[in-house]
C-alpha cells in the first residue's frame, strides 16, 4: 500500500515515543512531535510536498529521516531506538493512564521492562513510593493490567476482519486450493467474532494442510488433518483460533452454507428440506427415500433446489429470511451506490488531498461525492472555520470545472456542541452544499442533554445527515445516552437522514436501528467516513450492514441519481 502523510506523521510520533521512553531531552522529543503536528495540519498531501523543510519545525535532520522513511518504509533513527528500548515496554503504552513519561520513570527507577515486571512492582508497593504516583495510581495500573490481560471471548469485527482478509489472501495463493471462502459469523458480518472459519475446496488436502501450517504467527496447532486444520495465531496481542475445513469441490457449496450459519438459519433450512423428504448435511442434500446425495456447484444452486432466491450471508440470522426469499427481495446491492457523502482530506485530519479523493471516487465510477472535513470545534482534527471552508470551496469549484464526470459537493462534518448549539450559524450553513452533523465530545452527558443536541441539529433546515448517530466504537466505547426511538421519529419529522457509518469500528447505525429507521420511513446514507483513498473500500462493509438491515435501494440516498439527490439537499436552500 502506498504511503500517505499519516504514515509519515505516525513514524515521527513513534520516534518521539521511543525517545520519551529513553528519557531523552524533552526539547528533542517536542521537536519530533511538533514536526508531526505541522505535517498533519498542512493541507497538502504527501506527494504534493516537494520540500519538507518548507514546513515550520523541520530541519535537515528531520527532513533526512522523512525522506529515508518514504524511500524505505523505516529509518535508521527508529531502528537504533528500538535496539535501545526494551520491546516489552511498547505494549504498556496501551494501558490507560500510562503515558511515555510515566513509563520512562518506571523503566529508569524500577527496571520495568514488560507487563510482568510492571505488575510485580505494583503488587510489592514499589510504584506508590515514587513521586507522582501514589496508591490510587498503583491500583488503577493493576486494574488496567487485569483488563488488558483478559481477552474477551468475542473480538470486535474491526480487529478480526483485516486478519481474516489477510489469511484469505494467503489461502488463495496456495496452488492446490481450487476455491475458498471466509465462513461463520464474520461472513455474516456480525459485530463481534469468536474465531475465524474458512472453507477450502481442494483435491490435495495434504499439500494444502502443510502450507496452512506455515501461516505467520502460529503459536499452537490444535488439529492437523486432511479434513480439518485448526491453529491459534497471535495477532495484535490477541490469541485467535482459525479453523480450516478442507472438502472436495462437489461438497464445497453445502459445506460453506452449513458453516456460514447461523444456527437458526440452518434449522429453518433443515425444516424446509424435511417437508420435501430430504436431509441437509455439510456434504450435500440426501433424498431420504433413495439415499441419493445431491450436491451443488454454488450456494445459488443450493438455494434454487429449495425454490429460494439466493439469501445473502448477512441476512442468515433468525430463520425468517428463508420464507421471505421464496420470492425476489428488493434489497440494496453494492453496484447501486452512486456516491459517498462523508469523507475527509488533508484540509482537516485526512491523509490525502481533495483531488486524490476525487480521482479515487472516479475510479469507483461514482457520480458524486461530498467533501466533509471537520468543523472548527474539533481542533484536534484541524477543523475548518468559515474562512477556510470558503477557501476550500474555491478548490472544489476548480475541480468541478476540471472533471465533468463527477459532481463534488462542498460539505462539512459539523460538530454539535456540548451546550446544544451548532458549530456554525444557520446563515453560514446555507452556503454549504451538504451538512453532516455529529457529536464528537461530552459523551457522558445525560439522555436529556444528548437528545437536546441531536434535536437542535435535526431541526436546523440546513442539516442533511446525522453521522454515526450513537457514537459507539464496537468493543471500545459504548453508545452515548441516545434514545434511538425518539431520534428516528425526529429524523422522520424533520426529513433528516441517518447515517450507517461503514467504518468497521462503528457500523453506526447498527443493522437493528437501520431496519427500524426504514420501517418508520427515514432515509439512510451509507458512508465510509474515509480519511484516505484506501478506506473508500469500506463502502462494501456498509452495504453488508444495509443488507443485514433489509434496506431497500430507495431508502439509501446515495443510490439516488444526481438530480434526485440535489433536489433533496436543496429542499430548504
């Protein structure tokens, strides 16, 4: 993957962290962090910056490190620091309440080098004797260690999905593999995943098994045979079980269906088969009267055998979908998406330029996009004020003249402030082509306060979309105190769109609430919230959430043609 500005920023931040852990001069540490910050806030993309020394705070030394990193993907400076700092210190930075300075102190004074040594000095009382720590801090550290060391039974899909996709790339590279697919709850795009399942068709299972055992980061082999291989890998500090089922090509479709699940879906399918005098197993469909085993080339053929339309994996949940798919279901499909209405650029906290995002969208065949950088309240994201948004529009106007095959809307992701007000006056919002409103702060407010903020946004005539409406991060942050029934009714009353944010950390709205919103007549936008061109691909994940919610194409505003979309966003302008 091509490097972006964010990669350069992260490299400089990494150097600063290692310097901090070494207890280096604070001014040197600050210099790297300042350089990273100034690159972050520069509106140019990486390829547009010809001379990094033109950026404030970057001299010959830092410039050399940046050039080396861009050329090689690393730098001698970071390599040297990694040799000087114990590797076990880095994971400790993930513990809440332990920053680089505190960790450097523990390293210097108590020889803390990893989780085990940190736990030991806390339990012996040594930590609370150090100036600036104390008994309460020690207790907090021990609690953090306990939580960190206890892996939950199910992990967020944002962790599991990229791991599954990487392993699948490896599986498909094996010559003896004829067909393969991810299966289980991850194929159904559930929000949390216990383990990762693969179905592999091959006529040489022995050779495939040997190559599966060569996977990176395998820490345990649970089973190794010609029908099933199971391993445990260590990825991102998590232990994850991977199950591979190896079958003949003629068994593949039924095995994939069986191990995709869900349990309730499979029960409903078996009941349907029973009425026909048939039994479904993972190898085919058995005719009870004759013992004949019917097998299928594809899952589509499998469903047709039972007089059903193909049921998308995401919808195979409670069993009711089986009856519904006796006829064609009007359902959102990937190729129906005509644009993406939520993305960020180097003008705020994105990694690439407006033109980079435009060209990536053109390559996807989109008819329109909206550039929606953050608003001024979100300083940490280099949010734009009125002056900068007007300046950005000039750039968008130039690009609209340059490219006649795509419409670029000048939008903004505007903060809904903690006091219930909006980040911009209504008069200014009237200037924008599209306005997304979002809560990014004060998540612990009461339901009354949260709903007041959301109502203010919905009732503003120029707010088009409420982004990631519950604010959740799956497995990391619970939703704020939003009353979803009331928000859906409010969106219906004010003709405001609710977003399915396709980022796998969010999937917000969830399928449950997106389904309810459609039922109540509320329009939905499926957006990626992309901060670089690479993550525009998250649209496919968003469509999966849409399928799980049984969304019809007409419900989703970015399936609309350009004229219908413009008519909607200009409804009050």
